[in-house]
C-alpha cells in the first residue's frame, strides 16, 4: 500500500489529539467503572487499551495487516529485552548499593508504574506518534519528535507543585522522549527494546526508592546517566559494526532530503 505523506501527516496527529482528549476526560472514569467489576490491575490495562483505540484504528486504516511492522512490534522481543536489561544494569546495581529496597512496593504499583507506563507510553508516544511520522513522511527527526516530547514532558508535571522542580521534571522527561525516539530509530524501530528499556528504568527507580519524581537526586542521576551513556555507546558500536546508515543524520533532522 502506497501512502501519501500528507495523509499520514494529518491523520496521525489528529488521532493522537483525539487520544489525548479521551485520556484526559475519560481514563479515570473508565478505570473506576471497570474496577468495580474486575481486578484493579486488569482494569488499568483495559483502560489504557480503550483510550488508545483511536491510535490502533488509525494504524490499521493506514497499514492494514502491516500495522505490527509499522509500529515496530514485529521485531525481536527477546533481543529487545536483552538489550534493555544490559543497558539498565548500572541502575539496578547502583541503586541496590546506594539506596534502600522499597519494602512497601506492591505488585500493583510495579504493573502500573513500571510495566504499563513503559509499554503504553512507548507504544503511543514513540511507536505511533513519532515512529509513523518519521518513518512514513518527509518530516525529519526534530519536527516528528517535538510536539510529542512537549506533551510527554507536560504529562509528568503532576509529580511536583514547585515551579523549579516542575521545570526540571519537564526538561528531564522532554529529553528522555528524544532519547527513546533516537534509540527506537537506530535499533531498526524495535518497539520491544524501547518498551523494555523504559519499563526496566522505571522498575529500578521504584525498587530502590531512587527518587520521589522523575527528576531524582545526585546518585539517582549518576546511575541513570551511566545507563544512557552505555546505551549510546552500544548504539554507536552496533551501527559501526553492522555498517548501517544512521537514521538520524544531517539529511533527516528537519526535512528528509
């Protein structure tokens, strides 16, 4: 199926805007309604799926049977998990040494704060919004990631009420959105890789009480930056050894030429 770049440019942001609106207005209502009839974790999972229906429907309209491939879900799940685990080892080991284990952490908190947050945020923000715009239109990396990164950063502002801390959280999560998008593109659009990476980074943070919000403290960021540095190092090594061209380069930053 040959897609019109202009069609994708209009339809993907429209679907994403509808998703954001539905999520803001109805997620809590849907969740509480479902929770009355099922387990809280299952209700949360189903709620995430339901508010994301505009995105799934759009992907099917655009790509039909190739939707899984277009979203990066046809890539290797095991390879994605292996890479993510390797890259996040500094966070797990470092936090285990520096911080106390969070004994109050529940299975429900892990599923909601690590697994669901990691997988659904990467699916909706990176695989759908960024991925479809960058892969299937002439838009470059910066315009493809900019709006989604702003929204992604804004959605994390609830973690604090102090202006300075809110600014730090926004900058951290905004840059994180760009980082995950870059990794997604350079590792052959493997959705499972970025989903597991996001999930495991969240999990290490939660298991060892590394911080009260996404900003964190000195040691929290020392090991987080180490994970980021390792991810960048192995990405450069992978691209060099496989002799693959960089997806993000001077010809794909703004408008693809």
